[in-house]
């Protein structure tokens, strides 16, 4: 799986960065944690960002295998500078 942060107002991936996230598809619950690629962006008050989880990207030569993933909780924190 790949993770990227998208600016909801433009639909563009911030910094054109995407992070590979290793998953184990064995039917058991797992916890996955880790940092995303570093991005820099100016975000205004009220502007929204979305963590997008995708199976494939042109930036990585990946070939998704069959399977499904169910997320029970997703938490993201982004450091900010004022």
C-alpha cells in the first residue's frame, strides 16, 4: 500500500511525495505505524488535507496482489510551524 497527503482544494498530492507502507495480508489484525515522506506546504485556515491510501502509483513499480484491507482506526498528525 502507498500513502500520500492530498490538498482537498486542488486534488494534488503535496510535494508529489508518496510513502510505501508494508502490509501483511494474513487475515489477522495488525497495527502499522511509521513516518510519511517529508512534505512542505503552506496551508491556510480552514484548508483541508486528506491522507490517501492507494494500491498503486506511477512513482513505484508495484503490482498489487489480491486482498482487502479494513481500517478500524486511522490517525495522522502533521507538525506545523507558525
